[in-house]
């Protein structure tokens, strides 16, 4: 089962559960953010109840929409994999900053995008025109309700400018937050269908960059390499910061291309996370 947000042929937006090619709208729920305002028991009841209702739409008849809306915010964690720490040290003029945050008790957390800036599967991501080195960052994203409990999981692409962040860590917002820098897979894999994801779980993550049909980079990792579990990261995110309509948190990347690899307009990025889903996006230059 996947929880999805979509528009029907008349443009009306629905929240539904996807099973194969059949969609079943969740009764009484017009926005995902409404669902995330509820407790886990009520969310599970609503989704399971919808799954047993007659199909309301066929997948081919609808337009997929990003799985985030309302006042739900997209956040991200940095330097949660050893490979990420190594890459940040390699690119940065301030190397000790990244070495310290990897070992520190408090994680690096940063705002990534409001709901309306997020794109989904098949929609273009962008690279900054004022950046010389840009990369996709494949990440497991955890969807949380207002209480900070994991509701489900997504595939995320935290597109980033390595050259801007590498010049000065204080430029992180400009390296991370711009139009087309945040993509989420269409369907949320609900928490009750996926075993608890922790630092000891083993979900394979794969990413491929292609250019004119040729692979320019391919990498793999596993959630076993996560230094902090999604639940731990959520605990830090929700400290002193309420999310009445929930939040989506990208948990960091363990796949970082070498300094000789950069995204170009016309490229395509494909990310797959075992048991969660796949996210494919073409690349264009920011306006």
C-alpha cells in the first residue's frame, strides 16, 4: 500500500491509497496535512478502512501530486552517513565543522522547503545557475504526524550545490534551498507495513545519473550506514518546534559522487529505496 495525493480528471485533489493500478480515496480527508494532524491509531484506521473500499480511480486517469501539502514542512538532516562526512570534508574550506557534527550528540538539521516548493516523480529538479558543482542526494525521508511519530517513508532527493556550501558552511541555505531542489516520491509507504527503520535496519538505496542515455554515475548504500535513526532525528527536530500538520524529514545521504561529477541540464536522476519506492526526475537549469 502507498498513500498518495493526486488530482482527478476534473482537477479535484484527493488523498488515497494505491494498490497496484487501483486508487481508493480516503473518506473525509482532503489534505495529507489533515491526516498528519491525527494520532497514529486514527491514521492507521483511516488508511486500512480506505483500502477495503471499492476503487474510486485508476492510476492512469489521475495526475500525481507531491505527497506534502498545507502547513507541512520539509526538513533535512546532514552528515548522518560516514560518506557524507568524508565528502563534506573534501569539498569544504572549513573541514572540522563536518567532522565535529558527525560525532556530536546534536545533529545538523535544516529547513529544506515549504510544501508548495516540493516536486514529485517525473517532475524536473534544478541546478543553480550560479553554482559550478551540483549533485543529487538520495535520502530516506520519514513522514511524521503532529506528535512527531513516524507515519511512513518516502524516497527523497535533497539536490545541493557543493561549490556554494564548500566555499563557506554559512552559505548552506543558498546551497540547499532554492526552487527545484527538493523532490519526494509519489507514494508514502505507511509505518504499519514497513518494519521499524532504525540504524540497524537494512534498506538498500541505489542512485543512477544518466546523460543522453549513458550512465555518468551510479552508487549504492544501505540504511545500516545511518549514524542516527529516523526516530532520533525526529526527536531533535520536534524539540522546541511544533508541527501541527506534521513534517517530512530527509535523513541524510550515504551516496555522494566524486568532485569530478556534477549535474547538468538534460540529465536524469533515478533513486530507489528498497521497500519504499522509486523517484525519477529530469534535470534543468534554474530560472
